[in-house]
C-alpha cells in the first residue's frame, strides 16, 4: 500500500517519511489510534516505504513529501502481502472451520484477503465476523509467539530487514506479552517490531515503555462527513447504510423527544423500528449519537457551536443545553456500552429499551 492511497493524514505521513529518510527508525514502534483513522493502512504503507528500493520524493508544496515507488520487487510483494520478510500477526479464535488450536498460520490467507478487500480499514469485530468467530473474542497464542521468535532468530530471506507487524496488540495476553518483552529488550539485528493498536491501556506498561509510540489522530483533511467523526470506517458505513443522512437525524431527534416524555407506546414503536434495521445501521446510529453528544457539550462548554443541522431548528437550538459537565460522562458511557453490545449481538429490543431508560435519566439530571 502506498501513502497516496491513504485517506487524509498527510501531516502524519510526511513526518513518518522524514524520520525514515533520516535513518532514525526505532526497532520497536507502536502506531496507536482507531482503525478508522487509518492506523493499519499507515503501518503497511510505512513498511512498504521503509523497504522500497526506489523511494519517490516530490516537490515542495506537494501534499506528500515522499512515497514508495509501487513498482520495485519489494513494493509489489508487500502490496500483495507476500513479502517473505514481512510477517503480520493478529488475534485468532476457534471458528466453524478451525475447531481447536487456532493459530495465525491457519488464518493467514483468510486474514490477508480480508484486509485487502477492505483497503486495510478494518476493525477487530469486522475480523471476527469475517472469520466466523461469532461471539468469541480472539487472542494471541503462545505458539504464534514461539513462531515469531524462531523467525527472528533466522536470517532474512532477501537479505534486508525482518518486519513483524502485530495488529490489535491489546489482545496479546500476559504470557505472550512477557515473551514479546524479551524481544523488545534484546532486539535481533535488522528487525522491526511494530504494534498497531487502538488502546495502550490494555498493554503491559513495560511493553508500552519499550516502544516508540506514534498517535494517529482523527482524519481532518479528507472531507469526511461530520457524522463520521474523522473515522473513515464510520464514513464508509454511513455511505453504505444511510444514503439519506436526514433519516438518521430525524430518528435521533424523535428519540430524544421521546426520552423527555417517556410515553411508552410511541417509545416502544421507535424501539421496534430501530431493532429491525440491522446491526451495521444500529452501529452507525449510535456513533452518530455519540458524535452529536460531543458537539453539544462543546457548545455548552463554550468551545465551539454544535452545528447539529438536523433540520429541526428548535431542537438544534434547545438540545445542546441538555448535555452538561454533570451528565456527559454517563450519557457517553451508556451509548458506548450500547455500541459494544450491538457488536456482541445483544437483543436489540432489550438493548435500545434499556438504553432509552438510562439516557432519559441522564439527560434529565443535567
């Protein structure tokens, strides 16, 4: 993958290519940010640029200062995820196809196809759904770590660097983390270990302290819709599931008004409707709700106007004042937990009814 194929993030990309060109490449790194910000995509493009034989450098004033050529043997192999010295590891679990002892080797072809089909913009739950994991959570396995150690100890196939890219290291687990720590503390020559995750709080502090962390910010330079909150995966879901964003906004306005009155008959009808639209649309709706709450608090705090643009001027004027420092955390946590529950295939009627009761209480407690 080339940097030019990444959605936005030009400032970050330019900083990364500058570091590589200067020769200051750390042997242990971590890219940290939501996968919708392009974290995995940037990691793969970084590796391709690092190993490119004919790096391109552009004129001053260009969006990108440099990029991989996309044509040399290394670039072509990495673009196909077939380079023998680039090793991608990821969480696995049992599925209908793999009944026991899941390992990266059993899923590698499937995972490569999965991330290539989605241009590297994927979430862990997308992977679970794609691989048929159902409601089971994946993790890193000790035999995968042993495989990594064995490969690290060997010479590279093509005489250059050996690169190990660990996607979603939050799921490493204690034993695997401790084994990985040895490689971080006593690195093999000409070897790069790159962690690509979203939340460092799930990692051992000793692991975090031994990697050079680069935070990947929200996408702010690609013209994504406001409702996507700087997240390309959200934007893609909006495009796939809500061609008419006005529908999403109307549903949110109706819901908020129902929460003030708590009239069970119309609220029950609203819950019935949203329960039938499917998980992906429900996730888009909840992401939109979280973004809207954040905008409202920003206005309440005097930072910036909410600019809700729901099509209901009275609502746009009145609702931001309902979100205050007193109830923001509770509202956001309830919405976020509901989002996670949708990902875990919770019963949508029970979920949205309970969520409605929670939010009604929080909003009134302003």
